[in-house]
C-alpha cells in the first residue's frame, strides 16, 4: 500500500516553516491531520515547532534543515518530494532584497532570484508529476501584492525591483500552471498577502533572521496577522481559487484583471499599431 492509499490527507511539505506564515501553515495543516515536513534554515526553530505539533496534534513532523537558495541543499528537499506521500507543497520561503537597484548587493539580488523564483519552480516540478499520476494533490505558492505594484514608485512602498519581479513571476507561473493542470486533480494556488506582521522585514537574506527577531514583530493597523493569511489561503484552496488575495473582498477585481490581460494579448499579430507608424517611427 502506498502513502496515497492510506487514510488521511497525507503529508504537507512547508518551506520557510520556522516562523511567520510558514509556521502558521504548519499549525493549521497539522490540526487538519496532515503529517509534515518542515523546511527552513534555523534548526532550533524547526525542532521547537516540530515538538509543539507532535505533542498537540499527534502527527508525524520531520524537520529538514536546508537553505533553498543553495542548489546542493535544495537537492535534499527535491529528493524528499520524490516520495509518494506528499499531497501538499507550500512554497513559502522567500527573502526581500529591498533597496535601490543600483546600490543593492548583486549577491543578495542573485539569492532573491534563487529563493523566490528558482526554488519554487524546482520544488513544484519535483512534486507535480507524482501528484498528477496519483490524480490528487495541491501546490500553494506564496507571492505578494507587490507583484501588482510595478507602476508605483517607492515611498511608502520599498525599493523592490527584483523582489516584486520575482513575485510577479510566481503569480504568472502559478496561474499558467493551474490552467495547464485543469482537470488533472491537482490544485495550484498563489496567495498574495499585503503587509503582514512577520519577521520577513528583519533581514535582507544572506543570513537567517536572528533568534530575537520575533520580539520585533508588531501588529500595526496596516499589517495583517500571519495566521489570517493562512486562514484565507486554506479557505480559498477548499473553494478552488487560483489567486487568493487575503484582504480582497471583491473577486471581480481579478476577473477585470483577466479581461484587461485579454485585451492586451489581442495586440498579437503581424500589423504594427498605427500609433507607432505615425511620423515614420522606426524607419531607417
């Protein structure tokens, strides 16, 4: 008998599970009966959370310490996803790399791309084939409302060219993959929180957030609680929403976005738009 044949929802692998949104995914999923594989860089935090969830929910919890920005450490997570027991993958790990683009450390920017773009792509690829073969499973990718803020300058928003670009990739990747897998029994969701009360803003990414960082997390009137993001995401997963925006009460906004995208794509064809032909633009 394979893991997919056993009773229960199976195993959820959650990245970035040592705090914030990832830790709340772990708590809610364990309460729903999922066994867990928890992935993060901070071993002590993972062990603490694993002990908490084993005691509280009686589920199996496997800590897996890995820096997903490092290909050699990411490989261990890919191997774990190759087993047939993983029925839910939550790609939550991410770093911000905030700062003016021309002043940012190139090493940090490269790590943002590795963790925010390459890691969720590789991990999703590692698990979706098995899910499709079994006819069941789900992938949740955590993005950001900053994916939709490309036209807005910094202040009050952060300098975020690479971060926002990476989250824009996650949104498009998820929506396109969801369409590709329609009817296969595999759900794909992207959740796009706004400003959230977590440790995320306390580090640029080269080093894990320090052990005292949780004391710096404060809930302001502008910040959504991390647990609320997870509650919204799991509710949206049950109803089949591909794009979950936890603070958005009007789902027709996403429908309008799709309509605008369709109008833009209608420009595909052999003819140059008249506005570019006027005045001989582009002629030699």
